[in-house]
């Protein structure tokens, strides 16, 4: 997948949407609508618009001539790689902010079989305000702890990996060194990052999201 250019950083805005969203939604006040996202199973086919599944697939393995099977993922980064351990605390599966990263195919690898929900929206390449993801395009995937995910550059994602059970979910986390350094600097002194874009749906569209599980995948 082609990589978007490094685009100017800003919190993206959009006009309040007029279309209705698939699935059910409720209004918690006159200005805020809660859009329910149905969690779905993770598979290479269903996740393909957003990235790749990290785990055994039907793709051809890499041969090294001894007793090991290797599957290659299309990981890419501009600059150095940052390998981190991440612990996400259990919390309600509700959110209103998403972000995208332009210079790395961020990857999340669950540890100890932890189960979680990953919320994503399709990549968008341009810097214009109309490029924010549509609320109707936001998807939620159940990570059952046996496989990880790699996100295409520009794929929007919620800021949390939502653990299914308390107290937390642990991940090995691959990102770009420059991307991570910018986000840490922003948290310290407010300097806007150049390699990450953020959209606040509640502020820009009057929308929040709630993950729901009518199929019982998380039970």
C-alpha cells in the first residue's frame, strides 16, 4: 500500500454529518449522538482494508531450511523503529477520538493471550478537513490473544486497545522512533506532531462511539 506523504499536523475538523449511521444510536444530550459499533471476529480478509493480521495465514511461508515456519508482514517505517511494552487498563469501550500515523505501519502483538478490542477506520491520505473518517466506516475487531495486527500507514484507530477483562491487556508494540518522540513531546510541552493526525468526533461532529457485542464474542 502506498505511503502518504508527511502532511502538516493538525486536529482535523469536519462539518456535522447529515447521513444516518448503520446500526443503532442514541442521543445522550441534544448535541451528542452515541453510535454503536458491533464487534466482529478478526480475520485477514475482514481486516485487509485496515492492515494485516500478524500470525499464521494461508500465505506462503519463508523457508530457512530447518524446523521453523515464518510468515512475512509488510511492516514499514520512515527512520528508526521503536519497540515498546504497552499495558492498556480495562475501561468502558466508549471513545470519541481517533488518530492516524503517516510514517509507520504500527503493530500490536498481544502477550499472555490477552483479549481486547481494536477499533479502526480506513486510511485516508489527504490533509483536508473532509478527509476525516466517516462514523459509518468505524469498525471494531476482537483480538482473541492468539494473533496481532499491523496497521497500514494512515489507518485511523482509537487511542485505546480495549481489554475484554480486567485488570489490563499487555502488548508488544512496534512503532516509529520519530512518531513516538513527537507524541511524547506533545504530551510534555504541547508541540503538535507532524507525523500523527487526531480527530475528536465529539468536538467536530457531536458523535461518540460505543462498542457493543450482540453476538457474544466477548463472553
